[in-house]
């Protein structure tokens, strides 16, 4: 997939709070991590169920259990980024890992107490639905500079107002002496000369989205399975930008380089509801339907920035009392989702499942804070702009399982996640593909699984208007699961 990678650190300074479509996209997109069996089959379980991660697609999946089960999964992997800036390519690799799934399903036989209902299940657990850990670095030479952006931004403002209007950008350039004020012309000029500068930028991110859930489901006459779960989603995102520019020619200026840093932290919780059903037309053919309400989140952003300028005889830093910080609480709503599924079971030989998930990214919106400690803010402009760059999308997941011999399984899957952006955005209109496979072992009381998945994508990154980088990313991931049946 090729998407534009928006960055708002430069423009956050225009207003007190700087939430935009980047945040909406980040916290609306989910690629459903989970158990090794689930991952190996591309996350395609909407009409199959009976997997500890299946409830995040269709809560009726837990209705397929006729015994209780406990299990957990861990994952590990690495992402490699090749960033090309002005024909110079830099490679960076970042490892990650953690707990991807933990769940307990308690199954109760109620066939003697009710008419038609055979089993009911109570479940709880967690799924890691998105991982943000990554490191991207680019380096290269060009004439255009971040300092040009700061200088242009300050046009029309006298120095005493910069710390009020542009504390995270132009004010830092002025206070670190990378940009000066000419009172005779009432304008700013940078200490850059007519030569090029060497850019070196590192963008480090970490965090993710983890969903805790509680669920209830039941089995009606081994034909109809119904379930619901309430999800409590924890959002955590941290980003650090470290941007250095070094002059290639020192003639006519005492400045040698400058370093600009920006840090953002986002934390918060959201809640959502999923309901679903699975119906068996026969033992061989099954259908599933699920709806996911929007996730309604309450988030807090905290950000800061700093700048240091190196001269031929000194280093200028920002006074402590002028190092800016900001924070704001706001609310966010992700899109509504509908998932339709078909499954084919080939007796004791294997199965195949197809999920088609529809969502409209234009439904992702901001709402003002309801915290009395923060001033309200009207997000009408941000939401209107998001409506213009987002569009509806389809996510398609296909997975299969083959019984090699009794108790030994071979699995494979592919997931396609549709592009969220319209023609208004510098984005290729292809989707994002994830390929996966794995092996499983199961007895009457124990199962163990391993899966591997890979994902490749490209991103167009703009540090500022005249600074373009193409980033090609490849992720490899391994998931291991164990479960006890009781």
C-alpha cells in the first residue's frame, strides 16, 4: 500500500491543539492481531469461530465452544524501512514483541434447563489490535530547509509575539539565533546561506492499541450462534522527531547546524460494542454477520519541542522558561463496521473462511473535550477536512486450514485492507496486503500453534512542504500460542 504519511509537528503551532486526520486514521485502523491460528489464517474467522481471537471479528464465534478454554499468545518481529530522500537511501530496522492475545472462555451446558439453547459461554481477555513501534530515518542533501518554513511562518509577527503564536517552531528558531529579526524591514531572515544543507531526520514511535473485552454467547440447536462483547480499548502512541540540518558551505555565515526535536504522547481509553451471529445451513456451509459500533475514545495529547543551533564559536540553546509544552483532552469516534462471512467445512479435512468488512473512514470524527479543566474547541474544520480526504473502504480476509494428519494442521491466509484516502491525497489507490501461514497441533486437552506473517507497504512522507521522502517498509512477524481445554 502507498499512503501519504502526514506529519503535523510544524503546523501544531498554529493553534493550541493540533489533532488532525493523522490521528483519526491512526486510531481508526485495525488489523486484528491475535492467536497464532487466527494470524495464520489471515484473521479470517467470522463464520468459523471457536478460536480465542475470533470474538474481535464476530462475537458469535465463542458460541461454537462446547468446552471451556484458556490460552495466550506472544509475538515478535521486526520492521525494516528503506527511506529514499533525494536519491539517497537509508535503511533502519526496529524490533518489537509482546503479548498479542490472552483469553478465557467458560462454557456451560444449559440444555437441560432451556428449550433449544444448548450451551452458553462467558469470555474475557485481551487482543493487541495494532502495533505502532517503529523507527524511520532518512538523510540527504537539498537546498530547501526546515528553517525556511519557520522563517516564512513568522512573517508579519514581531518577535515578542512569536512565543505566543508559534511557540513550537518559529519562536524556537528565533530564540536559538538560527533566525534573526531585521527591524529596518520588519522581517526575519535565517542564517542559512545560498548553499545546500544535509538533512538527517529520525522518527521513532512506539505504543499500540490493546482491547480488553468481556463477552457472552450461546448455541441454539447447533444451528444458530449469537454473541456480543463489550470492548475497552487502550490507546497509546508516542512519537519523537529528531531533525538535524548541517550546512555544506560556511561562507558568509557563522551557523554550522541546527537540531530540532518534537515529542508527542497520546494516551486514552475508548469503548465499543460488537454483536454477531453465525448460522449453519449445513455442517459444510456457514454464514456469519457482525456489526461493530464506533469506538468512542477519550484521549489526551501532550507535546513539547526544542531547538539547538551550533555556530563556529558557540552553541545556542532555548532558555528553560521558553521550552514550550502543550496538552489537550479531546474525544474521538472511529467508523462503524459491518462484517459478512462465509465458511466452508470439508468434513475432517479442513475449512475455508472469507470475511468482507465494510467501513467508511469519513465517519471518523473529533468531538470537543468534556473535561472542565480544558477549554472547549470546535473541530468543525478538522472534521470537514477529514471528510474530504477519507473515503469508504473494504477489508477482505481469506483463510484456510488443512488437516495433514489427525491433530496436525497446516494453515494459510491473506488479508487485504482497503485504502482510506481519496484522490485529494498523494496516495496510490492500491490496498495493503498481509500474507500469513502456520502450523498447529491439537489434542483433547491442549493445543500449540505457530504462525508467520509478512506485510510490505510504501509511504510518502513530507517533513515539510519542500521535503519529500519515499519510505518502503517490510514487516516480518512470528506468533506462538498455547491453549488448554477443560
